[in-house]
C-alpha cells in the first residue's frame, strides 16, 4: 500500500486540510531592502583607485545613518512597539560597508528578536572592474548613460543585467528557505526579512519581484544612503510597497503613475491574482489586438 504524502503544516488550508496552499500568515510579513550608509567611496570617488571596492569602509556619517536606519526599521517592524510577536532575519552583502551597516542596524534589536543572519554574495554591489581610476570611470559612466544603464557592462565588470541574473537566483533560494522553513520561523511570530545591500542590487530586486520592464528600471532613482524600502504583505497575501509607503514617496523613487497604481492594487489583491489593468504585461507589446478569435476565411 502506498504511503500518503505528508503535507507540511504551514501549507495546509484550515478550511480544507487536503488542499495545499501557501497561507499568507506563514509568509514573511515584510521584506525590507536597505542600502548601506555613506561610504568613503561616496564621499570621495578617488578611494576606488587605491582600495578594493569590497573593502571601502563607512564614514562616521555613514555609521550614524545606519544606526538611525536601525531605529526606524525597528519601529516599522514592531508597529511602533505595539506588536509583541515579531522576529527578524538578516541577509547582508559581503562588502565592508554593508557589514558595517548591519552591525549598526543590529544595535536596535535585542538578540532574542533575531532568528538568524546570513552573508549573501548574490546581493553584492555591481562589479565595476578592479581598481577604478577616477578620470577613466567618468568617461565610462558617461558612455553608460548613452548606452543604457541596464545593459551596459563595465569593462572587467558587470552590467545591471548581470546583477539581475544573480539576484534572480537569490530569490529562488530565498523562497526555498521560506518554503522549507530553513529560517526556523515560528508561525506565531511575524517574520521580517531585512536585506542589507547596495543601491543597484536593491533596485534590481524590486524590478525582478514586481516584473518591471527594462524601460521602467531606467527611470528608477537610486536609494539614498541607509534609505530603505518596505515590501509588506497586503490583506490578500500579495507584497506591495503601497502598504507602508505613500504615493509621493513612490513617485520620488521614479515609479510611474501606472506602477504606483499596480502597487496599490497589490495591497488588496489576492495572492497569485493577475492584474489585468497592468499595461506592461500586455499592452506594451502590442499596438492593437483583434477583438475576437473568429476570423472569416476566404475560399
């Protein structure tokens, strides 16, 4: 006799135990993307000519920014200390400036609230090449603006499209970790994922998640140092920026009115639903579609 397959408890639909679902209460409540604080490279681009990019440290101002970000993120996650049942899991780029940012953010979190931290190489900075001579990089970045930010590949480095590929791989691993409960999450607690990364990697993460086009990516503005974006589960189980952020904020980040409308739809949509009014899913690729499948055939 064939043994029945066991269904993990976090996949059971309480109204129909035989039906497998991904009930949104077991998903992370929030996924928060954070850019590192001000680095020496942000302050003085010549630092990249003598110091490897991954070793560039934070400035004193960057450390202060990261501490403040930690306080703000703690308030968001704890619902201004009104929620008692929450935990946080951190992912961090292996660069010195992101690791330092995480250390400062961590000052706002008691150890009992942190269920884990993982260094994740796939959310590292875009590779601009090795040591970077300022005069040469200025010319290269001007060329990138003419070529297009997404597809331009830095000599000896990466394009944003390359970063997209590795961030996509990270997302696949992230969902496996969640699905198999490798994060050891107690479903009675709200789980919050905080990803401490870099400006371009974070923008690419959002692009991949929300299926934004290359053209839409080109209009996105970079995160400020220690700025963060909150993707929060809406009432139907879809993640949205509009649950926590305002229309004005999203507009400042470079989201078009259509993208903002999609975020607001996601805040109320059922998980897995299809937004038929999302223009870049269909309309952007066709000037005109036939109204009917029926067509007259000539003899």
